[in-house]
C-alpha cells in the first residue's frame, strides 16, 4: 500500500521523515540514507542504507 505524508521544507532545506516511515524502514538517529533525484519526474527517492 502506498503511504503518503505532506511535509514543509525548513528554511535550512530540511524535511522531517515521518516517525511511522522511520520505524517501518528501521531508520534511527545516525542512520545513513541514500537520496536519488529523478529530475524527469520531479521527485526525490530516499532509501535506508546498511550501516
């Protein structure tokens, strides 16, 4: 099932990953994530990396 959340970008360009998403993906403070830009679709993909 596709889950969506809307968030605002801070003045520093930061976006908060919702707690529900972090829990399901195992993202904790200090975790590393990969960000991929899909320019043609105007979206950013964020994926957790193995630590």
